C-alpha cells in the first residue's frame, strides 16, 4: 500500500510542469529598454500577463511594446508610474489589481547611468559630480527599493510572489569609470539578500527574492563606452570580450531562461541569490 501511494505521488510530481507561467501577472519596470523589451516579450509569449510600468516621457515606447506583445498573441497593459514616487506606485498597483486581479512577479529592471557619475579615460576621481552620482544611486538602488516595498505588500496579502532585481558584473568586481553605477548595483545585490531573508522569516517561504547579474550586453546606456561611432569596439569593448571566455557580448534573449527559472516553481527553494549570466566573464582570470 505504501509503495503504491509513493509511486502515485512521484508520478503526479513528474507530470507537473515546474516552468509553467500561464496566467501569472508580471509587473515590470524598465521594460522599454533593449534588454527589457526582449524579456517582457518572451514572458508574454510564455503565457504571462505583463503590466508594463513606464515614465510619462516613455508612454509612446510603452504603448508600442504592448502593441507588439499583443500582435504576438500575448496580454499586456501599459501603466504610467514614477518609480521614485511611492504614492504614484501605489496608485498604479491598484490599477494593476483592477486590471489583472493579482501580482505574481515584480521585475525591477529600471536603471541607467549618467556622464557625471562616470570618470572619463583622461579624467580623475575629482571630476566626479556628486549630484549625478547621487541620481544614479537613486535611479538604480532606490528605484528598486520603492517598487519592491509597494508591490511586495500585495504579495504578502496573497501569500506568494517573486521579485527579481537587476544587478550587474560591476557589483562583483571593481571596474574603471562607472563609479556611481557600480556602487548602486553592489547595493542591489546586498539589498536582494537582505530582502530575501526578511520576507522569508516574516512572511514565509512562498515569497522569494532573487537577482540576475547580466554580463556585457549592448544597451543604450553602455553603447558609447563599448563601441566607437563607426560601430567598432572601443578599447574597453575589446577588453570585455578578451575577458569573456565565450569571446562575445551577450544577446538580450539569453537572459530569459535564467529569469524564467527564478520566477517559476522550478526554483521554489531558491531565494537571496544573484544569478550570473555573463559568458564566463566573472570566473575568468587572465
């Protein structure tokens, strides 16, 4: 009798699709960027329902992304929000709930850099502009903390949910020039571990918090650092490729599988981790 029951339970578990995301509601910031568009479109095709959060100035980009997702047979809606304004995000959370009924996943993909928070090759640390350094910290780090606080509240009410933050290679090792961005991303990795522990201990294991750390992918933020006007690699771009065992930059769609794992039931014993997708960059020592 015991053997039969165990066999039935094992069979049922094996028949469960741990990676099924059908009907899950994914709220995403930063979805209109190079990486965000690829990620959001992928998950819509997988059957998730996308709530795309955009700034007022990016509404046309958000609407274009929603139209592209719908053209592929996916379900998506665009919402205007300021990720630095808690009141704005709470209003949008209520709109998302009215439209979709729940929040299963939050992807904090919004971020960026500013010239004054970087140091030019012929510059020094004394050229860093503190006000722009602070703005980069706010956009990347605080712009992850506030959405997490707002949408996590709904996950606690539901008793389940997933948050995926976006860290960076700059969080793992010192990199020249990108002082503000690197500091912010290191903060995100630390915040991810903190929040994962906080919610697991106080709200249970069904709410998980992880992060993804992309290697080098060409985006609007780093294009001028990695490529010349004629499209050839800068010295920094060549250095990155030499440091990457795969010998190339990543493609946006190569992030999707790892994120899929992190928000699916396949990773339900995984929290507080920073998953690296970098072609080996972080492990290679010349």
